[in-house]
């Protein structure tokens, strides 16, 4: 059955974020009713055409239980990525958790590069220049918009 396993044993508060263009960090909490020996394993699939991959670098809590994962060399595609976290325990069956996520929605965009503010003395004007950051998706290189917040002058 799809929801086989003890109620309350599936992970909770699953969250992923992509940062520094190619790194993804996913975290979760152990199910509130999961047995103490429960261990969780994260698998994900970038698209339907890609192979499913297990996490290679788990983040562990104080009980040495997997509660997160760091992925490297992540590519943001056009399709939703599929995430599956299943668990095992010697005491009981553990429910799995799965979710589809649009990766571009969880990306923390990098800051612009080489920001320079030229504010000549005695002038009310400033010229601020920058270079766009390296985008995670080549086709989106021209899609960045910036807002400048001047705290005081």
C-alpha cells in the first residue's frame, strides 16, 4: 500500500534551498512518532529522464540520524524535480515522504558582482555600477532585476 508504515513516522518539515549556483541543501525533521532507531534516506530525480540518485553527503542530528543532505553540481532544469525520503527501523515500517519541487523556486540568487558606488564630494548624485552574477541557468542571464536601497548619503 502507498501509505504503509506507522502513522507519524514519516519525516516532517522537508525543505530544500539552492545556493552558490550549484549547491542544494535539503533538511527535515524525524517523524514525531518514529522509533528512536529510525534512519532516513533521501533520493531525488532532476527530471523524468534522469536516474534517481541517493544523497551522498548526509547531515546528521545528535542521534546520528540523517536529517539533511547537501548535493553538489545541481542543474536547474525546466521540469519539476522529484524528492523521496524513506526510512527504516527494526521495530516497524516507516512511512515515506515525497514531493515535486520546481528548483528555480528554491534558488537563492547570488548577489551582483563588482558593485561600485561613485559619489563625488559635494554632489547629490551617485553612480552605482555592477555586473550581473553568474546565473545557474544560461537562458536566464538577462532576467535579473535589481533594486537599490540607499541607507544614508
